[in-house]
C-alpha cells in the first residue's frame, strides 16, 4: 500500500515550491527517503518539517515482520483458502492411503510373497515414500496460485535472520523429546508400560546393511520432508492465512495425528505436530520442522536398533 506522510495543510503555502523536496514516493523496498535539499535555503519551519518527516521515515524503516508477534507466516498463502480441504482430501485419498497403507500389499502381490523379506520391505518402503513425495509436490505445485513460485516454500526470509532456523531446530528438538518423555511416563502410569521399540522396524534394521540404509533414508529424510511439506508447508500455511496462528497449529496438528490412524499414539502425534507447527510459525522456514522431524525419527530408529 502506498502511504504518503504530509505536512499540515495550514502550512502548505509557507513550504511552497520546496514541498517536493519534503516528500518522496516509496521505493522498491518499501522504505522512504529523506531529501537533504530542504535543509538548505529553507525556512525554519521547513527544516522542522524535514526533521519530523525523517523521524517518521526512521520509524517506518524499522517496522519489520517481528512486529507481527510470534508467527511470521504470510497472510496471503500460496493456495486459495477455499480449496484447502479439497486439496488435502485429494492428497489423502489418491496418494497417502494408496501408497502408505496399500503400497506393501501391492509389492507382496506382485512378488507373490505373502510375507515380505525385511530387505524387500525396506527397499519397498523407501520407494513408496519417494513416489508419494513426488506426487505430493506435483499436486501442491499444480494447485498453487499461478503467480506463486513453489520453490519459495523452501527459501529463507532474509528479514528473519535473527530467528535462526538452526538454533530453533535444536531447541525445538530438545523440547519435543522432553514433552514426549513426560507424556510417555504419564501414559505408562495410567495404562501400563508398552514396548519402546517397533518389532517390524527392528527386524528391518537387524537384517542387512542395505536394509539399514534404506530404512534410515525412508524414516529420517524422505518421510520428514513429505509430511512437513504437506502438513506444515501446505496445511498450516493455508490455515494461518484465514485464522489465528494458534488455531491453525492446533487444527493442523489434529489432522497430522489423525492421518496416522494410530489411536494409541494420537496424543503423542498431536504434541509432535504442535511443536513442529510452532517452530515453523516462529522461523517461517520449512527447514526448521523438517530438521526437528528428522532428528526425532532418527532418535526413534536408534532406540529401536539398540533396545
């Protein structure tokens, strides 16, 4: 929006021809320029007007995204607000459910093996996740506004250099581990203890080097990238453009938890979604939740392998 700072109309005649030197249009980076010309050969009032204008200019220059509060996500999202839930439904029913829940069944059918070998499972999981990731990227890029560059989703905002995504990732990961540990203790005290490791994942990790590498790539790189693009990059960004960021984080976290179809772990997935969502709102950089998600999955893989 073009904003012009003007002197009171009662003094317009006293400024006269020098009025043009007291005002400048907004330049390309939305900052205002002060002209030193008005300081020479001008009246006392004109110099005071110039000083007042420069103070206002200085105030405008320092109006950065930090003034928006905790969340720095843009109000104008890459996707139309009315299409958010239809796009999500299209992703879930054409990509997520067929690949994540039916992919291994298709592999078993094609290989005619009722029980897949752990190495075959690992390679199949990696392939399935890569296919789903590429499908999600194509879908979201196709449904985005024509003027929006999809690559901007992964770009760092230079105005937010004080909000380091690296530091935020480290703090977010530590906070997430603490929350999950506390909720696990509470759940164990209320419902009894459960195994820490995942039997199927452990079989894959103990099988061969190929299985371990494939498993690490799938769980620690491809899956975090896929889920953060969909649930934070797309869903949270779209919701935050139409409501308060706290509500957007809560709703996107509920969806993120529900989409895993795990009733026993619903609360933990919800907590994970909230931490990832808050970290994304704080930095505006998708690398932050991706890093936290990757570290958390890596920790899960390590615990499963050794315990």
